[in-house]
């Protein structure tokens, strides 16, 4: 058996040392190296694009902040205080209630008029425009 092993080892050494196998090994190594270089260049390209995107994002962010600041003037109110002020303003909207024939039944501010509040609760909401809400009672 040991004689057979020696023959296999000699055969393996002969095959592995042939010029065809060496060429294939060199070609595989060269191909692996080329793929590694390509991967590194692509990774570097992605990183440079990300950094330029980040700078664009920060520029866009600055423009967006300036636009928001122009829309919401600095009146010294916090976000919570501003929200409460908007809710309060919305609750004091002027209301008009119409009947099924589109005749005005009642109008005013619901917080000041109990009858108007009752009619609004019975009516269907139609539309809201700044400062006014319209309702219709369907009979």
C-alpha cells in the first residue's frame, strides 16, 4: 500500500507541476486580483458619491429651514404653545347652519350660543373656509 501511495504522490506532483496547471493557477490569481481591484474602486466611488450627496443634503436642509422660518415667523411661541393657539382659533370659528332648502337657520360662534351648538350637532358638515364652517340640516 505504501508503494501505491508513492505512485499517487509522484503522479500528483507531476500533474501539479505541469505548465498547464501553473498557467491556470496564475490566471486564477490574476483574475482574483483584478476582481479585488475593481471592487475597491467601486467602493471608493460609492463613498465619494455619498459624501457629495450629504453635502447636497445639507444645502437642501439649509434651504428648507430658511423656507420654514419664512413661513412660520418667530413669534416667541414654542411648538406646543403655537398648537394650542391654533386649536383655540379653530374652536372660535364662525358657523353657519342651513336647512334642507339651503336657507340660513342660525349663525354665530358655537361656544357662545347653546342653540347653535345643538343645531351644529344635528347638522352635516359641508365645508370649511378660513374662519367659517358651513353645516346643513337634512330633514
